[in-house]
C-alpha cells in the first residue's frame, strides 16, 4: 500500500514501505505556465501550433501533512497529495493564473513505458514523444503519399514515421512503467508525453505536460495484473461480452438483403461458423467521389434491405445475430437532421448556425451531446430504431471530429471537450443498451476513445486499417494498438471484472 510521511522539512511517498518519491522544502516540485494553442482541423486531422508565453518553476515553500493529506505550497496555490487504495492522487489547487502544467517523473536505466492510448506503430514509448489528442488516425496526405509510391513501384512495408507525426482515434493521458507504476491524468485538455528528455546533468525524466493544471494519479501494483486492476478502478472496466460473440465469425457484409443472405450461405457452405452479420449500410448508402459510403440517417432503409425486419428474427432463431452502424453525425439531406436542426440539437458555429463538418466529400452536422435534450433524443433513436428493431450490436463510430472553434449548448470550451467527445458518445450507446435491459445481450464497438471509454464501451475496433502488411497502417498495426490499449485499462483480464 501507499503512505505519506513527513520528516523534518521533507515529504516522503512510500509504496510498501519503500520510498518512491521525496520532496524537501525549497526544492522545485513542478512547473506551471501560461500558453496558447491554435487548432486547424481538416477531415478530422489536426494541425496544432502552440506558444508558451510564461513558465515558472514551483518551489516547495512550505510542506504540511495533516490527517493523511499533504500540501505542498508554492506561488499562488498548493499541490494536495492523498492516498487512495495503493495510489497517490495529486490535485493542484489555486493556480488560476496558469493554464499549463509540467510534471517530471524520474526514470531508471532500462525502464520501458507503454500506453498513451491506441498507438498503431510503437509499443514501448521510451525515447518517443506523444501528442495525446483525439483525431483521425489516417489523413489524406499520408494516404496520397503511400499511393504515389505504390504507383512508381516503391513498397516498403516496414517504413514508419516518427511517432509524433501520427494521430490516433483513441488517445488517453495514461502510461504504465516496467517499474510497475502507472500515471493517469484527469485532464480533458490536450496532453503531451515526452519520454525523450535528458537534463544537462544526465538525469532522465518522463515529462507530462497538460494544457490545464489538472489532478493526476500515480498508482502501483505488485505485478501487471494488480497494476491494471488499480488503474481500471479509475478509468472503468468493460462488461463481459455476450456469449454469442464467441460462437463463430462475424461477417462484415453490405449491399442489401439478398447479398447479405448469399454471403451467409457461401460461408456456411465452406464450413465457416457464423455468429453475426454486420451490415454497416442498414440505414442506406450514398455514392461519392471516393466510392460508396453510408447515408447517416439512423433509420432502416427498407429499399436497400427489403424484409430485413422479418429476416432478423429468423436469423436469430438460427443462431445468427444482425449488427448495424451509427455515429454522432447526421446527413443534412435526411429527415433526422431536419428534426434535430429544428429543435436546436446540433453543434453550432460562432454565427449560431449548425456546424457542418466535411467528411471525405460531403458535409454533416453533429448532435450536441452537451445538450441534455439532444443527448436523450439520439439515445432514444438508438433504442427505437436499432434495439427495438432487433439489432444485436453495432459499430458506434467516430467521435474524433469535434472542432475546437464550435459553440456548444453547455457553454464549455470545446478545447476541453474535444477529447471527451468519443467517451460521451460511448456513454450514450451504453445507456441505451442498459436502459433497454440488454446489457450482456448486445455488443457495440467503438473506434475512438479517451479516458472513461473503458467505463462505457463494450469493445474497441482497432481500425480502420489498410488492406496490406504495412507496419504503420496495415494489419501489423493492430498488434501494438491492442497492446497499448490494454496498458490503458481497456480489456483487463476477466478475473478483474
């Protein structure tokens, strides 16, 4: 367990009676600053520029320990430290003039660090710098460069860029160390992990900078299972998946009722056990310059899928579940958007109009999940149009595209809400399932995530990957993505649940 002790003017932090950190009065405790960031989004990918106008080192002017709570006073506030079930919670109090914070954690030779969300190219982050910001993983420029090289015959499946050049659908301000401790920030702002820093004195540090002074945890475990058990007490744990998920393959098929049934027959004739049919285009599809895409109006398209309402119970009786698709966007040409817009349920721009975000070649509006009425509206659509219709699961896609220059119903700063958007979206879906009494029967999976996504989602989608063996975007990228997610608390061993 963890404990605090004060001897003279020095505060000691213990884990199992071993000192893991100490701080003496007069020493520097952490850094604060004043800065600004500018975000430019294109198709869910972000260009971020930042300016640090001021940075100050916070010296421990006075240290107290009363009632098991330590306070390290410095500048205009203090850092409060308390023990919670084998973890320390650090809470900055009173530093209102500052909007950035930098924390340094000492390292040892040979130490490895893992996590940061879903990283598709690296597992061990030692020597890397990571931008913890939810975004589209694969942008158009990267795809264009890759296609251009393929056209001229350049194929290098092992090539990877520096980790700092990649974005990810699922970012989380969490890492675990091979020394069996974890760090997790409660910030919702952008965060930077820098595992490259070496001081002039040769000291190696893990640097964590957040765009707000926010509380954070440092927790411990005797082994990695205990460590994850501790971490998932903070970020949450998924429920066990329905038994039917393990009974066979879930086929991803599109194109209409007859195409769906024909592909099921083909699989069965080949001796493949099938437990589910995932039809993304159950709500219809549109044809764009980049091919066939989904029509984001969350109602059954009976023209493309005639008789689907009858086929679902028949397939269920045969042990085959039917899964669909939804995301927090609305197609501006369709009825659901007209209803949402009329009721004021969409995210706005600064002119007070519905904010249209460009997705590949077409615009879409976003349901404002900070509006309680809009939140319940989209949740009820999931209940009525998907669960009551008979779907046994779906992909709860997207969540990465909230612009930082939008206006939200709640009045919150979108820069502090952006990262939380996919977790809020997962929460909508989870509540729809639970309120319908279907938890343990329905499985939905999410693509994007942040802190709290492990609490609400039932499964993650490690995609969308290129259909090749390239290390950064192809099939091999699924392995580090899965491992990094597990180090952030997603998918703990069943014994922990």
